[in-house]
């Protein structure tokens, strides 16, 4: 998928969402994770990482046939972060919490908020694909919470 097609999809979703967030495209995420997108709250900027998005799509679906829809889903999720009126408060709570379990629960809430926005923004036709991606995305958050809850259980409970 050429960057021009991605730029067109970005323009369309920004228009549909009425979001004023800025979006930039980069080829690779600068880190060890395979992040398709990142929202920078301080700069009110979304960065989409094209090669990571392609790799994620290939990993999930075995081809790039659904790449355009996948780009829409990743972007809608990041716009969800940008438009989350509760994000500042949740980020502050996460920064000041002394409880790892509470931080993990807040991180999950932040992701759930962004996915709820994405669901509202995208057409119903993306539902089955979106459901699969949301489930995959949130799985690690749920597992981290479950793991920590098990560790914190009193012995013999």
C-alpha cells in the first residue's frame, strides 16, 4: 500500500471524526515492540508505523488483502486515544499509583476507551475484524492483570 493511499485514509477518518489531532507516517517503530501506531498526548500527535502495520496484518491474516481496513482500525484506535476526554486523568492516576495492579487496570481502561471510540467511528462492516483485533490487543493487558492478581493472592486462598 502506497503512502498516498494511507494518507487518503487518514484524511477520511480525521474528517469523519472531526478530530484536530495531527498524524504523521513513519516506516518503523523505534523500539523492540511491533507497534502500528502511537499517540503522543503532549504533542497531540499520532504516528503510524507503516511497516509494523503491514507486519501485524500479515501476522493476523497471512496476507495484505485486508491492509486498508487494518490501517483504518489502527488509526481509529489512536484517534480514540486523542479524543479520550479522560486520558489526562487516567494517565495522571497511572503515574501516581503505588500499586502495579492498579496501574495495569488503568492501562487496560485507557485501551478500552480507545477501542470504544474506534467502534463508534468505524462502519459496522468492520465489526468482525475489529472484534478480533480488539480481542488480540487487549489479551496481553488481561493476562498481565490476571498474573498479578494470582501473585497477590494470599497463600492458601
